[in-house]
C-alpha cells in the first residue's frame, strides 16, 4: 500500500479537528460517552477524506511499478566525468 501524501495527511487532520469542534459545539454534549462518539465519528470522517482524496499521477505510476519510496534512476550523461586532482 502506498504511503499517504502530505496533502492527504493535512486534509485528513484538518477534517478531524474541524469536524470535532463543529460537532461538539452543535451537539452541546457534556457526557464522556457523547464526546467519545463524536471523536470516533470525526476520526472516521478524517480517514474517509484522506483515503478518497485523489493521488497525483506520479505516485500512482510509482505504486504500480513497485515501491513508491525508490526513485527512478536518471539517464546517464553522455559526456565523461571530469577527473579531480
């Protein structure tokens, strides 16, 4: 499974924080069970947002080719390397 991008982590985290605050303010709950349910709901919503966010084409191609962490090798230069003395 490819690793999440920085944008996916940022949007998922922001969704969790803002949805938690909004649901707590709208529900006006004060019980521990209510706060826990809202927290779990916000985490699930953040996970849903992070997983459904579109992945860039480069990451898709790398994931299809193998490990996304291994960069592709660059083409060799045709000129010889200079010798340092």
